[in-house]
């Protein structure tokens, strides 16, 4: 299967999943199929943003350069499994975790959607600067360069910052405890991925990467 074919398969799957979820959540018969799939309008909007982000990401993946070295297949699949589980927990009510940590207020929903959209913008900005160096796996591409432009001037992993920010936005939209659990899970997943990526970049770029680390933050300027 060619890279272009894989891209369109991913787009089709994302669109199909989004359409199925939307149909089930809107259908009067949904209560008989998925009794707890009762999404608010805010969560539906947040889910739509996640689907749009996934489609863009699949399309952008087409210009990824060939791999020189990478993490193991097992390591990559573990990360994908964890973040997918986290996304499901983020959006959908989980029995025993539906208690609210925020009061039901339209202001939180609007703020959450705005935050999610803003961090999608950060992810797109970072992705464009990363160019063909990008990959979903921790790897070193052929002709890999240490990118230090755009958001990479300030943080070394702005795409991960963006994903975590998107989760925070959806947490505000949801206001339920299960969304905080999802945020904790995905934070742990990306903390692990950052450690793997920093090790790979350090082994490749040595002193240049050491200098880069001294002048930047991993995720959040002034914090970490």
C-alpha cells in the first residue's frame, strides 16, 4: 500500500468514525444502542474539531521523509493505543467518573472550544515548520534536521504542547471528571514519548541538541 493510499484510508476511517458517532448520538434510538452516549452540543463541537484535526494530520503526513532509524513497532503501537483510549475517555461519559469538577456554564464551553481551536493552530504552525522531519513515531528521518524555527524557537515539542492544550480545552467543555482522567493518561503517554525523542535527537545531533536544550523548554516556556 502506497503512502498516498494509506493517507486516504486514514481519512476515510476518521470520517466514518466521526459520522457514526454523530449519527448514534443524534438518533432517538441511540439510547437503546449506547445508553450513555449523550453528548452535549459543546462536546459534539469539540469532537468535530478533533475529527478535523485528525483529517488534516493524515493529509499532512504525506510529505514525511523516509525513516533512517525509529522506535520499535511495539513502542509505537503502545503509544497509539494509550492515546486512543485517552481520547475516548476524554469525550465519552465513563461510569463512575461523570461527576463534574466544573459547574455547567456556557462560558466554560466557549472558552474550552476557543482554547482547543487555538492549540490546533499551534499544532498546524509547528507541523509546517517541521516539514518532512515529522513522523507519528519517534524516529530520525533521512536528511533529518534539528528544526529551531517557528514555535521550535521556544519549545522543543510544540506539537505535544498543542495536543495537551487541546485536551485541556475539551476538559473545560466537558467539565466531568473522566476528562481529567484522560488528560492524566495522555500526559503520561507524551512524557514517555518526549524521553524517547530527546534520547534519539541527542544521539543524532550531540552538542547541537545539548545547546538547543539549554535555550528552550520541553513543553511550556518557564515551566517545563
